[in-house]
C-alpha cells in the first residue's frame, strides 16, 4: 500500500451527521430562499446562479418566481445541483454569522483532523455543497474554526461525486498521484469512483448496522481507526 500524503473527506455522513444538513440547514435555506432571491436577485453573483439554474432546467425565459419554484422543488428532491448549492451557501452564511446554528461534527473528527495535519498530511474537502458552504461549515463548527487545517476544497464544479474523472481532476489539482490520496466517504458509489481513479478509500459506516460480509472498501466506524 502506498504512503498516504493527503486525505480528501466528504462531509455529510462522514465528518458530520446527515441530520444536521437535513433538519437544520435545508429547512433554513428553504424558508428564506424566496425572500433572499427577491432582495438579492439583482446582485451579479445571484443573477449568475439563477440563470444557471434556469439553463440547467431547460427554461428559456423563466420568470424570477418560476426559478424560485424550481429551486424549492430541487431542495425538496435533495438535488445535487451546483446553482442550488451556491445559493444555499449564501443563505447559510447569514445563519452562521448570526449564530443561528453551528455545524455539527462527530466527536472524534476535529481531534483526528488536527492529528493528521500535525503529522504532515494535507487535508481537503470534496462535498456536493458549494466551496463557500464548505468553508462556512468548518469555519463555524461546534469545534471552532477548523479552516486553517485544510489545504483546499472541491465541489461539484469539478464533477459529480460518483464520476471517476472527478477524482482524477482532484488528484491533478492537489499535485499527487492518486495512490497517495485517501478518500473518506459514507457512500459506496463515491468510493467506487475514487478507487477506479486510483485513490485509496475508507468507508465510514457510522450507523449501528453490520457492514456487508465482503465490503469493497476498508470499513471504519469513525475516524479513530483511519490510518491506524
């Protein structure tokens, strides 16, 4: 097995509970999205993502209300659409800065991230949430500001998380051979794509359920057994 030089981690179900995203962040953004679009819709960055949402949905001349309804539908469907993730991140920024919530982390995560960084490993995030949303998540976590621990962030603008080419691009951006990179996720299909690109993998199975008899990836109940 090749030496691990960098770790790329998912967020939901890996560093943090899916419940926090589903029960706190998503409802927060859904409730505030219509008013946010109405009050910020003339800002260039917001205009860009509204246009991208309409384009992705094949809407040639959509009204602002139609785009709002589209985005709300995507939230309800948990669609991994880059325009939606970008707009959600802008809304979540207000919530973090206002102290409405702090990002959940599993108890051992912050300590292990600090240990890995102290050991000289470079740390990266690859999540379906936008890069700004990722930075907010780790900047306003329950364990404090963890941003200094990370060397970089990747979202779906680099490609889908179940696509092998995405991990090839990530390896190129990091500047390491895939064999020296470890990807951590709770989703087997993401791990399959990473492994096909040459990454080493770790499958986080945090639920108290028995893993498959012959898992395709090394299984970890939490971060405490990764690289040990």
